[in-house]
C-alpha cells in the first residue's frame, strides 16, 4: 500500500529568496507498506517547476501498489513525486534486507559532511547580523538576486570574515550583472555563484569569463539536462526533488563527474527525512548544502545530527 500525507513544519524565522518569502515548509510524506514493513520518503513540491501539493499527491496516488524502483523511473518524470516514492522504496528494501541503503547501492559507508548554512534575503543590516550570529560556521550560503546586491554581500562578509561564502542568485541576475559583480565576488572571497541567470536565458553564459565558478541549479534536473549545460556552467547542484529520487541522483552524480563537472548537493527546505538520502549523494561533493532542518522550528522525531558546521549520516530509525 502506498499512502501520502501533507505535513507542515514551522520555520525558525521567515525565509526569503528573490521569488518570495515563507514561514513554513509544506512537504509530502510517502509511506509504502509491504510484508509488515514500512518505508518512507519526503518531497517538497515546488511551484517553480509547476508542482503543487495537489498535483504531486495525484501523481503518487496514481501509482500501482506494487511499483518497483525500476518501474517507477518509467512511470513518473523527474520531480518531487518520484523522489518521495523512490526514497521510500529504498528505505523499504533496506529494511527487508536488514542492510543500510548505502550497502544496497554499493556505496562506501558515509561520514559527516561540512554543510552550508543559508542566510535568507534581507536588508544588509539584518544579513550582517545573521552572518555575525553564524560566523563560526565554515560555509555560509547567502540568498541574493536583486539589482542592489553589493551592500548585502559586503555586509555578510563583514559579519562573517572567516567563513567561506557561496551565493545563490535564484535566477535573479543577468549576464551583465554577473560580469559587473564578478571582480567584487573575487575580492570578497565568494567561492561560487549558483544559478545567476534564468534557466531559459542561460545561453548568455556561453563565452562569458567566469572568475567565480557558476553552478547550475534550476538549469539542471537529471542526466538529460547535462547536454544543455556545456560551456555555461562549472558545477551542477543535485537535488533529489529535481532528479526524482536517490536512484537518478546517483546516476547524475556519476555522469556529471565523468563529463568534468564539479558537484554540489543541495535541498529544498524540508525535514531530516528529505535530507537523509541526500547525505549519501553528497559524499565526496565539492559543496554540500543540506541545511533544511536547521531552518526549521520543528523536525522529525528522529532527526539528523548537526554540529557547528557538519551534518551526520542518518540513523536507521530515521531512514535507510
């Protein structure tokens, strides 16, 4: 039996990007029951990709109860619905086999990873204060994507002088804005810029000098995306809600590496259940951004463990 429920997790504070603000994370939890065992997974439907809680629920409820992981790859396209079901099937298989998911997938045992902590878009003063509160973290990600981002960037650097900074423009810049900001990004020690241009307009990145590496997020979903990224991006951001689950995420990671891309593993704003399988994909990634639970005021009963800068692999009681 496959069941899907909508769950809401309150955020610790308002979270703002260039496309809007939110005060809660709305997720879907999928449970698959077979043989007295239950596997589960989580997804975050994303309006940017034409998804809603209702449409994704309908996709999941339309699946046959006996769906397999192989059959799932054909039954649903990449996206949130396939992600939750795929991860639930992995969890179920691990429980049935008495093994961890990483063993079933032929992966090395996972270890803790340094993860970014995200500062949402705000006034320079508030972003500087947020950076100062988190200045001990080794990696900060800042949400930008407006015509007036330099004061914010300067403020964050002043608030956290020793942290590595990555920037997520959420499709909010143009090629000209990136080119104008690039020298300042270098001066301020920014390590990468995530999706500076709209996905539909990223052809402008071809031939553009990129002194700060550019990472594809909205432009990269699954392996089929890679053919359209050549000459535009230096890195790809793998998110399970885009790939449609752990199965495709692992394949995308391997192919991207083979084609010369560096790898970032990111997340939507969700609970520890959503992050758990991503921790496996993130092993060995150049950049890890799995801070979703750190942005929440509440989490799953068996949450992931975080310390001042790292995320640890999930315990069996959570997933996998």
